[in-house]
C-alpha cells in the first residue's frame, strides 16, 4: 500500500439530486431553493465539480419526462452560474436536457448509458464539452435483479474501450472523455470490489477515471448500515479509490471527503 499515491489533480464532484426518489437523498433537495442552498454549501465545502441530476437512477427507478427533468435542473444551473464559475456536470441521458443544460451553463455531460440513447452521442459531440461514459448492465429498472459476468473487470473495460472509440469517432476529443466503471449499476458486492481493486486497468485506456461509491448499497450490505449511516464506509471507499487511481470522486459528503484526502496527502508528502 505504501506505493499507492493520490493524484495531485484529483477532483471532488459533489452530488445534487433534484429528485424525490434518489436512493440517498431523495426529496431533500427537490425544490429550487433547497437545491441552490445545497449547491452553495458544496462549493464552500471544497467541491471541484457539481453533478446535477433530475432523474433518479437507483435500482427500480422510473423515468421522467423531458419537461419535468428540465424543470428540475435548468433553473438550478442558471442560479449557480450567477454566483460561481464552478464546473457543472449534467447527469442525464436525454439529448434535449444536454443541450439546454449546456446552454444554461453546464460544462460536462454525465451519462449512465454511455451516450447510447437516441442521438445523444452526436449531440454531445456537437456541444463540445467533456463527457463521462459509464458502464451499466441492464437498465435502472432491472440492473440489480441478477447481475452476471464471466470476468467483470475485462467485460466492463472492453465495453468502456468500445464507447471511447465510438465517442472519438463521433468527434469527441480524447481529452474530453471520462470513464466510470459504474459501481452498483448491475454489479454484486464482489463485482464492485474487483472493479475498485482493478482501477489501474481502466487508467490504461488513456482517459480520466471517475469513481462513484458514495453511500452505495454495497457499503450498506458490508456494514449492515442504512443509507444515512454510511459516511465512514463511503470515506474509506473514497480514499481507496483515490489511492488506486481515480481522477474524479463523485461523493455526497464533500467536506468530510476533502478532510480525509487532505490527511492522506499530508502523509504522502513526508519523505523518510
């Protein structure tokens, strides 16, 4: 473990779910005022990026219509942009939301479908902003019913490699591509742990790697803790992901994550 180091370019992505049914904080920020206050707090806590989502992707979640998702996200993006130039990621799979969000001030697209829905790949290329391509087995409605792989690391890596190729072919610059193994999206606990331990293999693809482990069900299962008692497990996973090669950590608890990483970085700077 002594050889593992945290990148000096590591970025913290703070999560803002403007939905009533997200697995971790559903309903807490489902009004424009509460979401905006939360955004301000995340910025003060040290977030480098804000990730705004208007449609829950928890297991079994339902899809929402275009207008509803726009109503949940666009006013918030505009409000944040009035007070800060912090990079804003729009967590969506609808091309119309992508276009409206970027026009409102978002500077990144986070796609759990890896831009496989409708003409989202072409739209993202035209918008010219960074994109995050995530692996998911199945769909949010079905992904956790019976996830199965022959070799989860190789299969997820191959899928993401193919999506990188598709994105580049569509005109997205390689430096604008981020990949996410999709922890908890069609994976068992063992699958998640194998992917985390193998982050170095994803870095070999030549793009930035995002890890989203915060408050996930695997932490709840391993610790036998409900979602509101997974802070310490989430911090452990965040530190491990950073040490194993993640470039971006997508987290709910920004201030605590920043503190934990600051302590590890301080130790790494000491030479014997």
